[in-house]
C-alpha cells in the first residue's frame, strides 16, 4: 500500500530543497518526467491553500470548517489505533499515510494472513474517513482545472481507492460522519447564519463550493464579485440578484447530484450524498419560490 | 481501461515504489522528503544537511535562494540540552538561525522559545568578546583587555602555588548551568581539589533527597507518554525549566487520554492543562500526598506483591517495631496505623483544598495502576523547610502503586541517562572542603553553596582562586549582599575568575572576566532523563564543524568563535597544562595526549576516545554510515544508546557473580564474584559491602518463579527504603519514613504575614544569560507580584500599583498584578527578572542593556556597614548598538531583584535553601521607587545563625565517625580518609 503514502507525500506543501525527492516519487508513479512537470509552488498555494483545503473536517463537519467534531472523530479513531497524534490529523496526506501503515504487512482480504482486527480497522478507516469525502474532493479538484500533474495524481488516487473499496467490500452501515450530519437549512427554516453555513458545508449541502465556483457564478450571471470570505461573497450575490443566483445554485446542486449518481462504486455513501445534493436543491429552490 | 488493467497498473506502480524506496534507504537516505509537514515535525532530510536551500526571507518578494550547512548542537539555555540545528550560511559561514534537531531522542526536533533565541545570544551586541582583567578596585567597574596567555599564566601560577602549599581547599569552582556530565568534577579531582561547588542547594537538593533516600538515585524520570495518570508537583519544571522534552510527552499522554493532576498554588501554564488543579497552601503538599497514600492503604488499592518484594519493610519492623514478628501482615497493619492520621480532612485543613476534591483526586490516582507518572523537582520541595518530604511522599505513591521503572511509571533517573566512561578516571582528593560540605549538614544533597559567604565570614576558610562558571551567585542566590561583601574582601577571596558568555551581577565583582561560548560555540557531552531510554547529546562549536566539513583544519575553538570567545573544555585542559608544566603535581599526565606524548590532549582526541570506546552501539552505527564515531556525533549531534531500559532492579544476578555469597537477615546478598563492568557512569548511590569485603550483589526475592537473587536498588538495603536507616542513624529517626513536616511558612507561624512564592519563572527566560535575548525579552521582561483580589482590596491595590514587600532582612518595591490565579494569603514573584548593573562602569562593562536597569549600589549609614541599598537610577529602554533592534525597544520595565532580600534558609536535612518567604505586603511608602531594594546584612547573619541552630551536626550524630554516609551520591568523592571526622570534632 506504499502508493497511498507516496500519493500523500506528493500532496504535502512543496519545499524547494526537496524537489529532487518529490520528482523521484512522481517519476516512479509516472506523474512527472522532469522537474518542469512538477507544479509550481504558487499553483499548490492557489489550489490547496485558497480553494480546496485538503482536510477531511472541512467536508465532513457540520460547520464546514477545519476542526470540530469531524476532526475529533478522526483523532479518536486513530488514537485507538495507537497512531501518532498530530495537530492536523485530518489532512489528506496524514490519512493516506495512516492507511498505508494500517495496510502494510496485511495480507489480501480473504487470505489467512489477515488479522481480523486490523482488517476491521483498515476497512473502517477507508469507508469512514477516506471514501466519505475524497471522491467529491477529487471531483472539485478536477473542476478547478489544475495542471495535468494534479489530474493524473487525482486519477491515480481514485483508482487506488476504488481498488481498496472493491477488495474490502462495502460497510454494513452508513459512516458516522454522514449519519450525524445535520440537514441543510434555508433562511426560511432557520437563522440566516445557519443557512449560509449549511450551504457552504459540503456534508450538509451535498456540494463543494470553492472560491472559483463563486467567481464563475458572478461572471456567468454578470454580477459583481465582492472580495471576502465565501459566505460574504454568497450574501452579496444573493443581494444583487437573488433569483439568478438561486437558479445557479440549483444547477450546481444538480451537477453534484449527477456526479454522485455516477459513483455507484461507493454504494450507500454515494446515494446519501446524491440525496443531500438533491435536498439542497429542493430547499433552495423553495427559497426561490418563496421569494 | 478495464478494471483489471487499472489494477495491474497499480500493482506495477506499487512494486516500483517499493523497489525505489528500498534502493534509496539502502544508501542511508530518506525516500520521502522528510517527516510530513502537515504536522509539527518538519525537518530537512539528513542527507541534505550539507547543502540545504531555503528562500531568503529578507529578500521577499524576490525569490532568492540561500544555501545552508546544517550542523547540530544542543541548547545551553536550560539543563535539558534539547537538540538544535544551526543553519550555517555557506556564503558568510555564519549561523543564520537555529531550529530543532530531529535526530535528538530527547527533544525530537522540537524546541521551546529559548532554543531559537540562541541566535540572539550569539549576535548580542553587548556580549563579552575578549578576556578582561580588573583595572581598578574590585567592583569599581574598570577593566582592561588582556590576552588569554596573560590570564591563563596568572591564574595557573596562583593555583600551582596553592597546591604546592597544600592549600587545595582554597581553590573553588562554582557552577550554575551544568555543561558536560562530570568533566569538571573529574578535572578538579585530578588537581587534588575538593573544590566543586554547584548551585544545587538553590535548585534541587530537596527533591533529590526525597528520591535518593528511597531508591539511591536522586532524580525522577517519569514515563509521561505512556502514563494513565500524571501527577505533577513541579509546574516550574514542566513550564519553565525542562519544559520542552517533558511538556511534549505530557501532551502526548493527554492526547491518549491520560489524566493530569497538578499541585500548584499558582495558576501556572501547567495548571491550565490539568484535569485536576489543586492550589494548596504552600508547604502542605506532603500532607496531600499522604492523604492519598492513606486512602490507597486503607482501601487496599496498592500493589501488595510489589510492596512485599521491594519495600524494606523487614528493616522497618526490626528497627521501629522490634516487638513484632517480621511478617508482611504485621507490616501492613503498621503501615495502616502509621498513615491513619492522614485523612482527607486532615489534609484539607492543612492545604485548604476540600476533602471532597482530595478524595476525587485520590480515586483518580487509584485508577492508574502502575501507569502513574509523578514528578517533583523544585517547586514545593524547594520552597519549604522539610520540602524534601514532598518528593519523598510523592515517590511513596509511585512505590505503593508499583509504578517504579515500568511503562507509564516513574524511573530512577540514572537508568534513563547514559554517562560514558571518560578517557581517564581521576584520583580522589585527600581533603574535605568544609566550605562546601560543612559538618552541620551530613546528609545534604550536594554542596551548601548558599552558606559560603557566612562560612567564610566565620573564618572557616578562605578562597585563593574562586571560579564562577556560568553562575551568578550575587543575583541568583539568596542574600546577594552578603555575597557582595565577600567578593569585595580580597582577604577572603584572593582572585575571582568569572567564566561567562555575558555580563552578570557577580562578574562585576571579578578580577578576570573570561568569555565562554554559548551553545553553538562549545563542546559538551551530556544526557538527561526524558523517557525510558538512554541517549547522549553532543554540544559542539558549529562553525568549527562547518569549517571542518569544507576541509579546513580547526584545532582551537577560539579560531571560529566571535572575538576571542573560547570554550570551557579547551580552557580547562589548557589551564591544567599550565598549572603543572613539569608534571610534578600529577596533573599534566592527565591532560596529555596519548597519541602525541608531550602535547596537550585535544578535544577531538578526548571525544574520539569516548565515542570509540564508551558508547555501546555507536561505533557500529557510525560504521554503517561510513563514518567514525566522532564524525557521526559531529554530523547528527545525538545518539540513542538504548530504548526501553525497563526495570533494571529485576535483573537477575548471574551465578558467576555470586561467588562466596552470603545472605543476611534482610535478604541482602553479598558476594565476591566480579561485578559487571561499569559501562554507564550515571551517578547512583554506592551501598557498602559487608565487613568481610564482599560487595552487595543484590537481594534475595521471592518471585512468581521462585526465589531469585535480583539486582535491586543502589540503597544500603538493596530495596526501596520506605524506612530510611540512613536518616534514622544520622539523627533524623523522627522523619525516617515518609512524613509530613510543617513548613517554616506554615499558617501557624505566619501571623499577619503572607507567603511569598519565588520558585517559578516565565518559561521563555533563563536565569542569567538570556537578558539580551531580544525575542525573549520582548515576550517577558517584568516580574510583577501576583496578588489575589481579596488581598489587594485591603491595600486598595490595583494592577500596576507599587507595593513594598518586607522580608526578614529588608524589602523590595514591586508592581502589583491583581489576579485570581493565586491562592489568597499567598503572593508570588517570578525569579526570572530584575537584572541590574552598577552605574559608573567603563566602556568594557556594558552589562546586558536590554534587560538591566542601572542602579546605585551603596552602603547606608550604619556603624557596621551592614545596610545596603540598591536604588534604581535608570530603567531599561532603547539604545543604539550594532543591532538596529535595540533602538526599537519599547519597554522600560525590567523587573525587580527580589532574591537580594531573602536570607539563607538551609534545610537541616537536604541542605536546600527553603525559598518561600514570610512577608508583609504594604503599599509603597513615600520615597519608595520601583525596583528599590534595601537589606541589612546584620539581619542576614542572624537568620543564618537561627537556621544553623536547627542542624544536627555530624560530630554529634555520625554513627561511625565519618562526616557523611559514604553511600550517598557526592559529585566529587574524596578519599575514605577524608571522610573521617577530625578527632577534635568527634570529641
């Protein structure tokens, strides 16, 4: 399972002095042939520091931000496994490395070499903390139009995850992160704050809205883009032309519902996410109707 | 692509990855680019340490690459010796910054603020760069630059003359921050001088006593990371002194669910992390421990098997209850009776912490099993008369739980520390220095250094050459004006040599000020207890190593250090060489090269020998990397000698050692076989053999697998000494088992006074050498008086108001900080600030201007000249220097020097200075100015006499005519003959 560790290492912030090590790994995985194929530091910064934060809690926690209960769940799970605790335990690189550790030395499922407890933990890590969010995160990455290097990286990670899902089989019940996720809310049903938070928290809305998406909305709708955090931008798009923006949101939710509809390999997980996106679409559509 | 094809591709990539990784790692390199930067461990891979590239932050927004050579050393700012990596700019060959060394097993790449701030210290515009010799009267502040040769020849001649005259005890070396394990002790021993004097009795004597009387080793090594319950009476250590290695493991344990119990009268940084914070009345801590012990005993929640095997209960019954049969059940009955009185209610009355809370904490302790990690170092032990019972009663809890030298428990330090055998072992001096080891303190844990001015004033001796080495007794010790009086008297101190990197209050009263290097400018080899393992850390002059890496040959550290700053090891070797030019004193041979007879030993030969011969596993690991052991240590700066040391007391004594073995009625096994070769020279007790010349090989123990001879503990009984026969036979039978002793600041003696706690400091500062560390100063530069609102209200005091704090001998004027973070009735003042320099010094005597106030230091009007005043003339503030940052200093408050107003309080058993003070706090009076200090040293002398009256002198209590039990640790051990009390004293 070294491939998970290697893919994790390549998604860590690049350091100039370690370019040769990164290239060595990338070359081994056929992701790059020379240094010029490696993305520049500012590309990394734009993708993963400004747009698509590589932390599970951002996508699985009800607040849609780093930390919170989602991170506590992951930390608790890894603590029970005796893994080293770190400040940023839900970073994708750490989770992939943890998965590699757990899978290391384990035999193929179904063989006599498999330690049942270890297998159970490995399966739980895969389904609870990786497959609950990485597939849609990879989709969001692709939508950002990153350099080919990251597209190949995403394809490879998805292929590796699919293989693991097939090998280990589907879980008996829906992952806890999803079971405990609160619904998306509209301004009609709850405080406005809660509605905006729900919209921008993927586990509640079923979709990932990054800064670029909102920029695209402004561009496509001919609206002004206010500089600020995403919530501020959304508020101002709504203020300028609520009808157009809500319609745009409906299209986005449909996109994500379609995406999840095509990810049948994830079984109940994809069904849950698809429903989340559809519910969000309906909720905000009714908002539109009420207006 | 089909699923099958995709999976085949994945399999192929997996194989390629594994092969590539194996190939890279076979070359000793790192496949993945360092530890993950997503968490805190972010380090350059070691194979890049010769050429590491980073963008130059000062060139921003331009992307300018800087190339560095990374050279490890260890921090010198507190004792724990965390690993540092110096980033040496390859263009300028100067250090640009310090970060953590990931190869260091103790600190694991992490540092506190003091580590990186080493850079401030090495570029400090006020640091001393050249040897200076006093040009006027001592203390006048006039200096002239001299050569090292002049200083060395003068000092060496003086020492040589003293040795030739048989005045060996007039040579004294007084150390603050320890450097190399045992180096100077051995050197002095070879000089034939019992002149090692340490700062221990203002630091850790009390805690050491508590531990040593139990297990023969004088420091604890809690295995925090694996503990279930952590119990700290040591917040100073965990947030100030040893902060980094301990704190990181405590937090690791907390993340794994461990419960943290903290006893601290203040809401310290450690207390803020506690699950249970108890703020007891200062001095009541041992009562709390014993109430928990009583609970464990009463409820039968202790580890009976462990207690039966490893407590010296047989000896306790024989000597304390001779009418009872020596049966374990009788011991249990007596144990219960002994501690019956220590109820939660009793402890609540003493401590002010509710009985319910104490019961709750006791129940948490009982859940720990053997995973109970407990620690006390300074803190309450250092504050109170009888404070040594704080650590002794705390270890009692560990011992009852069987939490000794097991995972998650507390190990004796010497088992978690490794001191390699040096190139040469010294002789034992044949004299006993009464100035450091007065007969009144036969059980003191190290030298009675706080008493030196008083003992000299009494005419017990004088000093011809007195070295203060990275030590500042005038400022750090209590009763600093008595030190000034001694240092000003040339009949008492013939020559004072201050070895220091920076100006300090004692150096102002020196004859020579000799500049010594900071952590990146000197050699030291050391090891400290940080976890259940043994490691060595190598401090080295990084520019010397950097230059050697590029092929230059550096033979003297002065060649690479700034100015003429030297390192101590080369200094001491050279001084020894000059003391004995013809070899007639037996010193020269000790510092002579084996490789080049007739030449002085070099540091490369010195350390090369140690690493080649004395560190198990190092030569093999070094060879694996194609390096010599010395080159390996220069490259990585640390080596893990072993991990998981485990319970060494359970090691079975081999048959071969049990030749002619006899077992006494206590189960001690004495034998004539050859004991195992000593590999680890970490200090431990040295229990005596039997009268027929056999050595104590072990103890006979009934184990689960039958009776065996096990190694046991280095105590006279070979067991954990619940009952200390040493205490009992040396005059302290009344406190020979873990006991609560009322402090000298017990509420019953306080009257209308309050307890002043001074045994803590802000974690970003050290005692003396960080005064010009600008990053640290900006964070912490003052030490206001913590006072509870209930105590502030009657004084109508608000934060920032001036208060006068009166001690037995004088007073100081300080600002109030009104806070609920302190127990009512108690005030507290951090000891990390209040630096000063006398007005009027010449251009050489700059002081440390970032944190020193300028003062008028003078004697007042009194017939005996005993009234001293330190009046503040000028606070801190900006100034112009080679560092533009000094003109940006925005603070003027540099704190108050409170220690000057404390008389000596030597604990009659441990010798510890009992720091807590009974004080009166009032509003400042008209004319009082912030920072003023006034003291009457006549009152200091009276306090000295009062406390000396509490002692039980060896001449009165020694059971065998010696000055001190020989088995107790002593940094430098004289000959057996020197241990004998003089006949007049015995009479």
